C-alpha cells in the first residue's frame, strides 16, 4: 500500500485533476517525455499503451505517415486490441495510404472475432523504419494509448485514448533505432499522427510542441493539443516558453514520392519551412536560390526538419560553401581556430578541443543564422547546436566538429535540419495555423528542456512497472475509495470513467446484475461505443433480459452514428434503482474505466481497461440514492459486476474485499482482484488485515425471481447469501428462531440470510425480530448494563435508550453483544455496540438516544435476515467467488483499527 505522505500528495493531485479535466475541449493538454539515445543520437517518446497500460518507448519521428508498434503473440499482451474489417468505409479512410487487406488467420496477434471459414479480411499497412528504410506488410490495430496531463499538479494522472490506431510491425524492424524502442511515434503532418489522433479524440488544436534534450541524462517534453502556455520551472520561477517563440509558415511539399519505400500518391507528411539564406558570423553563404525552393513537379529542394538524422544535412554545393565560410570566420582573430587534419567521419571540419573556448551557450564559434521568410525571422544556431564533441581516448582524440554533413547531389531535400540543431530548442508544429514556431537555443536564456521537470517513466519507473505489469495474475490489485453518505447512510464507490478520465461517484450495490450510469444530457467521452445487436455477443454480455432496439429508441442516445444509421439495432438493458425499485429501458455501452493500483509504488498511476460494459440510465433513476452519485456500481455475483469485469480484463481472482467506513468524515476502500494481503497503516505500523478474516461458505440462492422488478427467468440470485444458523445475545443466550426461516427454499428462493448495502440497517423477519428484541431488552436490563428502554422510540427503531445512561468506549456503546453464528459454532460474526446501536440526536426535541439498529422486515420479505449497512461499518469483508467463501473481520474497532487506516482518499469528494 502507500505512505500517508504519498496519499496526501495523491489527494492534492486529484483535486487539480478533476478541475482541469472537467472541460477536455478547452483544457486537455497532454505531455510525453522525450529522451535522447546516447548511441544513435536520435530521440524517443514515452507513452502508455495497451490494457493494462504499459510504459512504452517509441522512436520519435517527424515524417512517417502513421505510428507502428512491434506485435507478436508472445509479447503483445493487451485485453483491448482489435482489428479493423477490410472493405469498410473506416478502413478506406484511415489514411494509411497503400493499405493492404489480409486474411484474419494470418494476423500477428490472435483475432478474437476471426471466422476462418468466412475468409474474414482485415485492414493492413506497410510500416517502415525511416532510418534503414526497411518496410514490411502488416496489420492495422486499434488499442488504448494514455498520456499524462500537462499541468504540473496532475502529471501522474493519465488521460486515455481507446481508439488509438496504428500498424503492427515485426521485431526486426527496429534495427538501427534507439535501444529499447518497440515502435514508432508518427508526429508528422498525417491525419494518423499521434497528435492528430489526440486532437480528434479531445477536440483540441492539432498542434505539437517539443523540447529536444541535448543529453541522454536529461529529459525533454512533447505537448499535444495546445498552442501554449508551455511552463518551465527554473530556479523556482515559472516561465512560459511560448513567449520566446518566433513563427514562420509551414510549407507543404506536394510530392511525397521518395519520402518512403512505398509510394503514396499524397503530399509529403514532412515539415518544410521557407529558408531563404544562411549566414555565418553575419556573412551570407552563397547558395543557388533554386535549391531553397520546392520543385512542384518532383518535390525536390527546400528545407525540412527531421528527427531521423542526428546532424544537419546539406546538399553538396551548399555544404561546400557553408563549411568554407565557417572555416574562414573561425580562423579570424575573434576565434583564432585552425582545423585539424585528422579525419573524423562523418564530419569534415574539426578543431582541437583544447583550442575551443566553452561557455554556457556551448563552444565559442561563429554563429549560424538560418534566415526564414523575413530577414527578421532568424533561427540562431550557436555553438551548442552547431558543434559536436568527439573523443577517443585510444586515439588521443578530443575535438569539436561542425555538426553538419554533406548530403550529396541526389538528396531529395536540399537542407535537412537534424537532431543536433534541435537540441535544447523548443519548437512548435501548428497544423491548424499552418506555422512553425522556434525558440532558438534555450541555453542563451539560461534555460534547458530539463526545466519542464518531466521524468521519463519508461526509464525511471521501469523497475516499478516491471513489478506492476509483468505478472498481472498475481499483482494487479486495484483499489477504489468507499464513502458513507450522511443523509441516506448508504455507501458510494469512486472510479474514473470515460475518455478523458473523469472521477465518478457510484452507488455501491452488492446485489444488482450490472452497473449503470446516468447518460442523460451530453455524454462526453471520446471512447464509448454501443454494442450492435449481434445475437451471440449481445446475449453473452450477461445483462439478463437484454432488449435489442433501434438506436433512436434510446432517448437521449449518445451514439454519434445513430443519426447517420437510424436503422442500427443495438443492445439494451433494464437498469434499476434497488432502493426505489424504479426501472428504465436503456442502451448498453462500452467505455473506459480506471482505478489506482494498490501497490505502494504505483498508487498514483491509474490502471485502465477500455472494455468496461454497463447500461445507460435516465437521471430519474438516481432518486433517493446518495447525493452526487451518477450511477450504480454492481458488485454482486453477476459476470458483469465490476469485479468480474476486472478479473476478466487482468486475469486476476474474481475476488472483492471492502472496508466500509463508519462515518461520512472517513474513507474506506474496496480491493479488486486480490485475496490479500490488505495492508492498513495505523500508528502502530503496517498490518495485513487479511489475517483477521474468518471464513464461511457463500451460498447460492437458485431463484433470482423477486430480487428485481424485471424477472430474469431461470437465473440464480446475484445476491450474497451466507449460512447463518443462530443468533446469540450477550454471549450464550440464543434467540429462539424457527430454523426453517434460516434456510433457502429451493422452490421459491425464500428464507436465508443475505448481505446488502442498499438497506442501512439489518432487517429481520417479524417473528425473528420480536424474539431478538425481547432477548436484547432483557439482557440490557441486567445488572451488567442496567439499561431501560424509553417509551417513545424513534422510527424505524423500536428499542431505544437514553444516551446519558449508555456508557461509550472505543468499541462503541456498552450494550449486549450480538453474535451471528454461521456454519460452525466457532465461526461467529461478533457485533458490538458500534455496529448494533445508532445514535439519534434532535436538538429541537431535546432528543439524544442510542437505538438498536435492527428493524422489523415484516412477514412477506423474501429473505428472512438482511444484514445491512450499519452492521458492515468498520468491518473488512471479502467476497471470493472463485473459492466461494465470505470472509469477515468483525469490528476493527475491537483491535483499535479502522477503515481510515488504509489511508485512501476519496478523490471525488476531495475534488468537489
């Protein structure tokens, strides 16, 4: 679990996350760490991919048409990937250029929807390594990508995109790329670039800004979806780097021929700018001006920006004139530098390092000015961006070399601005304004890319994420805050839903078949999808009496395709409020759900899955539920309960544990996917509360009829039943009960004992209630307690005592203990005063009472005993459906513990 300091920090982060993610259209700026590879001098971009999310390092590329990732069945582990059928309009409009269709049986990864006998064809493409120019035919996938939010207070919160589209590629394709990369981040002008996909998902500007680091020991940053501000933090000062940018138009090269091995009859995806001249130390380099313009017929000439080459590349005649002038100016009295005769490939101009003075701006050499569309728009290149340090101890070589190379006479582009010239520069590619922004070297302002304070999670947290993700079966334990509502005395569960992720409060329910969410109004999520009314998949969802209907029949419908395909049939369901028993008919949706991981190193990181299935509902269904909830968290025995869906997504045990808080001012916790340990952190130290659990079998009630308004034929109950055999009061005094009431009638499902979170107090069948209260009153009046009931009890209770007569300790009011005896005499759920008694205060009526927190359930209630919320407070309980057992701790107060000791903060309450 997690330290108090870390969790308090987590709560502050979540406050900002909620405020900043509430309007994704205006505020969703995502970031990604950018690193430099020390072996290739090329750059990498770090993202989170797949489900569960995994930190992934990609080669940063400013030119290729689409992103790609290495896929093979042994290493690509994700529960959310999917293929795209060939021949669909979507396949044609993807923008993959020369895409190729292939049979689904030949895909890199298993196609879960593949029907071999139908010759099922899926979309394909041609991923390429832009360094080696190796190209392959492969499949197109859709999966989940996530990135942190840009605001400094929320960098540990992720926004996910569940429709991230990319190509698969074989592992051999990464040859020559930086070590550790498993794919390519396409950041060019294509509509399938990562920034274009983020822009489409979050309705943000199609704008990309990057600060390229100069060392493998520091980290830069990429900003997606924002034209600024871009805040750096230098010496405790917050500085907007956007104010340093100069702008020049982006120029489109109409011919892409030659950019890639596969010829796409489209304009180039590369970034060209209108360089008009080059100056060295203020002196202009003589250049054939025709080389600086793009030939509209063949696309030759011009100036582009590339991250695929480590150094600037100049056409031979330009290179010759440039180096000649540079050498001349460097030999002047101001610099007094003489080239060395030793050849240091790929450079032709080098100086002995001992002769070159170095300042904060790098080596003191002639400045190189790239003059753009106007004489006053100049990209200044100082020594830190023009010179490369070359050392070889064996050869006793230590030199500074001019970091530009001869590109020959046949290179398509005359001038290629390479990685060296981009280092410690902040640049912006704004495709909506069609302009390029540049800062020139930040070092000249005593700044660096490291001042953005971004950590490359793919490097720094690699060990943590290996532990987190390498064995999901054993280690993916997710948690959710549990809170008590002061008005209804019911409980809520907090989760993150939709894209971008939003903190969402749900009613915690232990009985209903499936989760539901209020979809009235504007359902804002870029990742939701409805379920087509395909008989097999629709029926297998487990929603019971699923109803298929026209998408226009679900009103309001968030389906953006419905207006275009009004005859589309989609799955529906019957969401129900288990308190009021109101019911709706609404559509089934699939969207993204995320929760924190219980592991100490990653609780500030969310684990998401993009196939969370639930029903929509109308706002009217929220009546009498806790304030602020927008849906229901189904935590019963159903196969579409939240814990069952998490178990399926992460291959973890179908096990749920909950610690119910005793006050609205404290927070409990729900654990998903783990049988323990469950660590709490009281003042005495770290304690595994799983060791306090006592177990009894879970019992299935074979008749679900009557549990819900809608009758689901031939379905067992989704509620949790246990085998209570007797009730004792004050130790050894047994309540006289008709034993037939304690067993479940297999014909009609009546009788037995269940656990419920939607009743605040335990309900007892009338004859049991009468016998129980009579014995309790008798024992409470004994000399051990000396309590006398008052004549005017407070509804819904019938047994109350004046508070001034009741002694209170850490375990609550001192009253007779209630023992629930389960499958054996030694398996006893002890209920002390903290769980048996309810404080009732009314200052106007001068009322201050302790009342017995059990109520009369009548004679017609289907279940004889319903253990309610009051009896669950400050108890840790476990529902293990794989072992088919129920674990309980009895009151934690008896051990001087509480649910608050888990140190979990409710991010929904904290943020509102």
